[in-house]
C-alpha cells in the first residue's frame, strides 16, 4: 500500500489521472524443468517501472523514459522496506523449489485432441469446403492431414495453431473440392497424446458415427416394440383365463368365446 501512496503523490504533481499499478512475477524454466531466471516487476499502466535484481537482492528502476525519476524513487522506497525484499526472495526460492514439482503436471502434460468435419457450401458455387476442426490438445505440436481414399491430398499449416484460452490449442484445416467428388475424405490427426491417429470420415451418405447412432436408435425402438407386444399378449392371455374361470360356475348360457373377447379389445 505504501508503494501506491508514493506513486500517487509523485504523479499528482504532474497532473496524472487514473492509473493502474500491478505486481508481476515470472519464472523462466529450461526444457528439463530447471529454473533459468526469476523476475518480479512493478508495472505502471502495464509498463515495467521497477524490477527486482535477484543477483544483488535489490529493486532497480527499469523505466528509462519519462518515468525514470519516479521509478528510481519507488525503487529506493522498496529497498528501504524489508518486507518487500523478503517477499521477493521468498518468491525467488519458490521458483527454484517448485519448478520440478509442477513441471510434469504443466509443461509435460499431454491432452489428446478432439476432431470434427464440418462441410459448408455457397448456393450456386461449384465447390464444397470441408473444414476439419481440431481442438483441446496440448502440447501444440499436431499433424492434420486430409486423405482421399487413403492418399494424402492436403496437410495443415502449423501457423494456424492458436491458443484456446483453457491452456489447450486449436486449429482448423480446410479442404476445397468440387461438387459431386466421389470417394471418401478423411481427416487424420496425429498428436503425442494419441496412441494412434484420430480419423474423422466424410463422404456421401451418413458418416460412420451417425450410422452407428442410427443403428443404436433402430435397435432400441425395435426392442421397445417387442417388449410392448409381449406385454400386451400376456395381459390378454391373463384376461382370457380369468374370464374362463369365472364362467365355469355360472348357470347362464353365455358362450366362453364371447366372455374372452370382451376381456381383451384386441380379440374383437
């Protein structure tokens, strides 16, 4: 809080309006997970103002423009504050000690991708565009290919890989083909998180995934109809038996067939 007051008083003399002060810490890691460098920076409106020098254990100004004088003054105030120096050293030690602990769960993690083929066309246009959407994968290295009857006809551009906002990546690989093109087109995705290539097929008629869903729905409906028919049959037989037993001791000359038919509407 003292740092904010110092900045507010210092900048009030220049007639500065509203501003934002942020504290950012960073921990650069090597490919093997070891800590390379540590940084602790005070930012003024997203611009570095004062930085921590871990080699000398002191704060130094890192703005060499119009705010250099204020940065030097704030660095002096921070160096006179033992709690900020201790906090910076604690973060530096945490960078070195916790790097290996979280390295495997972050940088070395492997999240397999998902894929879907989406066709699109413009009325009257001679071509159809197939887009292979691949998302949710980490690390960002991925290979996306279009196959036509097993032969590679197009490959994805690695420059089109973009972050998704949830620590995973996404990409999209289009394929333009003329209307009425025969054969099957398959989007093949290879990634470190997959044991084998992920394939999504597109062709005339239903896709394999949709065909499987339709088959499951048809089997479910057929089983439902069979169960309903069996239940109706058993219900009618029980009604017929009950009607026959009731007529056995009756003196009226009512035919058993009429009583049985009255117990089950399906027998009329």
